[in-house]
C-alpha cells in the first residue's frame, strides 16, 4: 500500500525511518531546525507531524493544523504536545517509548556506579592535579535497595539489570505492576513514602502530568536516608529543585544524578554546581542505537496507523 500524505519532520531523526516513509510514498519535508512561528505558518499544509522533544505542539499550532490526522513523537514523553487540543480536533498521537528503554536504563545504571564510587568527582580532582585516594571511599551496589518509582518499560528493564547486579528492588506505581515481573525479580511493591524511606538508590520513571508535578517535594525528600542517592532521567518538573538543592547542600541525602531539569537548559546553577551532584544534558535516549530504533519504530507505527484507518 502506497501513501500520499505529506509529513513535516520538525526535529532531527535517524535517516532509516525517513527512508521507510519515503519508500511507502509519503511526501517528506525534513525541517529539523524549524521554529514554532514558522511551523505555525505552514502546519495547515501537512497531514502528519513528526517531532522529538525540542518542538512544542501546543494550542496555537494545533488550531491551524486543519489537515493533520496524526502527530508522531519519536521518543517517550508527550508533555511537549497539548493532548487536550489534539483530542478536540480528533488528531491521533503516537509515540515510541520502547526505543529509549535500553539507553535510559544503561544511563541510570551508569549513574549508580558513578555515585557509589565517586567516579566523576575523582576524575575531576585527578585532572586538577590532586591525588585524593583516601577521600574517595566508595560503596558497592551489591545488596543495596533500589527504589523504582514508575515501573513501566524502563523501570522494569532497570529492575532486571539491578537484579543481575544482586541488588534488592522496591517498586511503586499508580498502575498495577506486572505479576510476572514481580515473580521474575522478587520486586517488593509498596507506597511512595515507604519506598523513599527504605531505598539506597531512588530512580524516577514517571511522565510529566499534573499529578506527578513536584511529586518529589520537600516532605518526600526529607524521608530519604542520609546515605541515599536520587536519580532522575524522566522529567525535571517531577522534582522540587529547591527542596532537592537544600537536601543536597545540607547533606541530608548523599547525592543526586540528574539528566532532566525544570528548565532546559537549566537556569538553577546552584543545584548543578553542587559537589555531590552529577549532571548530564538530557542524554537519556542519546545513543545511536536508540535514535535509529526510534525512527524505525515511529515510521512503522505511522504506516500501521494509517493502514488501520483505511480499513475501518
């Protein structure tokens, strides 16, 4: 089946997905640097919009997307798309959460090793000409308790890796957690308060919603162990950054690793410059494998969605 729909691709995606779409007849306009105002002016020409996280598809754009039948997000989160407005215009929204699963999971595990063994900090001091061997007493992660907040695809994958590292796993989710996964890993399910009180490492994997905004607030952060490490690779607004800053500054918790921030690039420099914080610039899904898979998955989902629509 060949398609004639016009697609505007608003962010950088791997060419393999683009080639799949072209081979199936789609007319592709690849505009990876397009700005919001320019997209607003031309969006009425397109049947399908493809984005990653940079492009924001909010009300002003959706109101003018009169031909649009589908918005495809190459990635996990949908917080850069106004889902209330797309629903009003009956525009279907799809994403590719499976593509980032391994990349994000491996970053989280890398953070755990880095935090527990002071790798980034030791490297920095070595490059400053300092030999601080006695200052960098670390901890093994074997036997430690890993609290996973949000036990979806990524959370479960991290749990499996952590289990192979002989960690104990605690999980919290507002949705039912797979019984097969619980049996496979020995996951302990509990409420959020108990999880943060019990965990040596806490890793967050929830979407950005009105319910999750600042779910890690002062009262929750204050429950953490003084030896605990907090890791966030989900969305920046699920954490109260000021509360986290104070806890880290006052050494009420041991450290944090942050890949996402309330404002990106971050303006909260006091937080990211703390010596017990590791920061990366939202690189959770930034692997060649993840980007390639994401583009292929979203191309195949676009084709499948339109085929289903044609058969209705």
